[in-house]
C-alpha cells in the first residue's frame, strides 16, 4: 500500500516536471515564466539551447566543466533539467512496483535504458545522412 502511494506521488512529480517543460516551450507569453528577469535564458526554451555552447555559438564548441568534459545538457536549461527529473521520477515509480533486480537498482537500470535508447535513436537512427 505504501509503495503504491509513493509511486503515485512520484508519478505526480513527473507530471509536474512535464508541465514545467511544456508551458515555457509552447506558451511562453502566457506563462509565469515570461516575467522572469534573472536566468531568463535558462527558462526560455527557444533560446536555452544556446546555453550548452561557448558564447551561445555552436561553432565554438560545448561549454566544459573544469575544462575537461562537456557540461551535461540536463544542467544547461530548464527543459532538459525537468525532462531528466521526469524520467527519474517515472523510473522510480515503476521500480517500486517491479522486481527486475531490486527496487533500489531498478530505477537506475530503467533510467540508463531510457537514456541509451533515446540517444541511439536521436543521435544515429533519426539523424539525416
């Protein structure tokens, strides 16, 4: 019973994250986000993609963390950040009601699977040759 309630709460959090992705993207002017002055580019989905590039210019390459690795896209804008959280919440909700390995590892397996197959489709299969 308790795991069902926790799963429901996690699913609700996933839905909230999805609304935080879609409202600024599809209805910016009619959203509370249009009033944001500080960090507007993090919220404004039509320009936020620039945050992952040096000076917002894709020809200059990706922003690096400590000069070593690309800054994770999930931390560069609100859309990717809330998508990441949505996926985590969905995977956690599923794993609480499954027995793939153990609920504490299941959500990691589900999340890695989601991201692996998304990346495969997005970066290779759906890419115009």
